[in-house]
């Protein structure tokens, strides 16, 4: 049997921390990065007798997420206790939702590996509380618990096992992240754990039932998720081929060795002894409540993309890439409003800005300069004050010390030479030094012109106006 004859089947359970100001069942702040155990109270520390009160904002945010992912919103929903013991879970149970989640049966549209549209179904979205965090003592003297995160609201978005490659998984996660950022229910900062995924992977031969799956918990890097899926796919196919039985297991991904390791057998729902949370009332939502959230839902990536195609005549690919990040597309719109050059703004953001972001491993919302500064740089090119070659250097500067691009080019002496006399002088000097190029050009080698312009650009350190150079060289060569 060939490797290609197997199909990988992937399902994702994504936990997103909601960006409410306070926790799900108490009024402690949710802010990240505070001193340990300073955002706590009797409720989130599980003192006897302390009672939870559901934060209405959490329901609103979850409904928003449900509507943005095409889910049906339950009019009647409830909370349940999920019982398990873990040192960072002070109550020894987590308040979650079991059989009546807030949102069900949605989907997210992605592209498959051939670039065709594909719907990944969403089984459910439910609300629950986050656990605390164990800080392992560096001297090996045990672990300290920090309960600041205990009770931070989460939504868990459970997909159906519709994903068929690591590429599809990546696109699904990025699309989901983008949607949650557009509707402003989560900051999705993966490095702070605001967005993390449990990744379920199995393999089977088409026409046969799904295989037993391995689950990798709490993964918070897109790159690691892709690598882990690829690793599991290979390992499971090889086990299948060698007659090794695959059991349902929880695995741990190790980024350094690039391998997964078995942690424990997977619990079944019955191991958690779910039962309705007796300290909270049922969640009943009216039609008006849901309709009102639907009405106020902001523009989503799909409709914004369609608008870019229509309004700014951008290409399908450019529109998709710009709208993938709300921050980037907001920046596009702001810069465009100032300079009026949609093509140039899109090009700069998608080529040079994205390249530098990649190199520096930054997210779009970490771009240090403003839309206005970018727009001003583009206006300087359009006016002929700087060439695009100089603009690339200005952009590097904007990443280092963001300020008005005019100031940058003044300080650096990067203003483009558009003075006819000065350009002529350079043209004549270059021609004098390259007699062979003149002969080549006269013999029909058009490349010679490009060479001469290149020499002139080099001599002026990229400051000469390239259109003027071109024109003047042509005039002289045709004499
Ligand atoms: Zn609290």
C-alpha cells in the first residue's frame, strides 16, 4: 500500500479566551501578565460557599462567534460541571457546557489544497472557564499555582473531522482567528495562550471507517500544529503498514525533537461525570436578543474581500491576503483614505511590509508605524520626491524608528534628483564611461539601456529619477 493511498482526518478543538474585562463568574479582571494571584477572589479561588454569577458579556461574545461562523444559536442552554482533578483547577471541576451548548451546526469556509472553496463544519461552540496555571519552580522544588487565569472566559469551537491535510488545518485556524479578531471577541494572542488548539489526527484508507485518533492538546503555534500533523500522519501510516494497532491516546508534541509522545489514555465523556451546574440558572435567549447581535455584527473577512474586489479592483489573491488580518486591512483603508492610491498601498503592505513582518516574526498589529506614515511615503513616490528604491530604505527606517517619512529623507539626504541639469550630467558621464553599451544599443541590444540606467542609479545611490534617466539616455542614444 502506498502512503498516498491513506487519507489523514483532522478535527480541531479551539479554545479562545474572550476579551471581556472581567472573568466569567466573578468580577476579577482578565488582564494578562499581572503578578501571580492578584486577580483573584473567593469565587475564582473556589472558597466554600462562594457562588458564581454568569457574566452576560460572555454569552454575548459567544453568540457573536456563533453567528459569525454560521451556527444556530440555542434559545435554551445551560452550564454543566465537568469533574476532574488537576492542581490548577481549584474547584476540582470546571464549569462548562455539555449537552446544551450555546451554538451548534455552523461552518467556516476555507480553501482546499487545490484552491477550491470548502466548508469545514462546526459541531458546536460552548462557553467555559479557563483553569489557573502551574509555574514550575526552576530549582526543582515543586510547582507554584497562579490563579489569575482561573475563571477567564473561554469559548471552545469544535470542528467536525472535515479537515484533510495540514495545509487545510492551517487555513482553518487562520480563518477562525481572523473571524474572532474581526468581531472583536478575542485578541487571539497565541504567544499569551489566548488561542490554542487541541488537534485530533487519524488516518484511514478511503472507503474504510476512520482510524483511532491521537489528540495533541493545547498547541499554540500554527507552525507546530502543521509539523505535528505531518509527523502523526507519517507515524500512523507506518504503524498501519506494520500492523501496529493505534489506540486512542493523548499525545504531547515536542517542538525540539519534532516528535509526539504518548501521555495518557484519552478520557471519555463519562469519565468527567458531567452534571448540570446547580449554582447557575439556565441561559434563555430571546429572538430580539439574537437578532440584535446579528444586526450589529461587524463586516466579516468574506464580505470585506468582496468589497475590495468590487470597490478597489484588487485581485482575488490580494483582497484575500489583505482582509485575512483585520489590522492589515484597516491599515490599508486608512492609508488609502489619505493617499488615494489603492494599488500602491496594497502592494506595499503585501510585498515589502509583509516580507519584513515575516523576517522579524511579527504580527500585523505589531507594525510600529502608522497608516498615515505609510500613506505619506507613497505620496512622496507619487510626487517624484523619492524613487521606489529609496522608498524601500524609508520603509526599513519606518520599522526601526517610525516618524514622518519626509523627516527621514531630509535627515538621510535621500531626496530624489529630478533636476534636469544634474541628471544630464550623470547621463553624459555614464555614456562616456561605457562606449560599448552605446554600440550595443545601436546594434539593437535594448538591454544596454537598462544597464546604463542601472549604472546611473548606482552612481546616484538610487536617488536619480528613473523615468527621467530612461528618457534622457534614450534621447542621447538616438542622436
Ligand atoms: Zn474572581
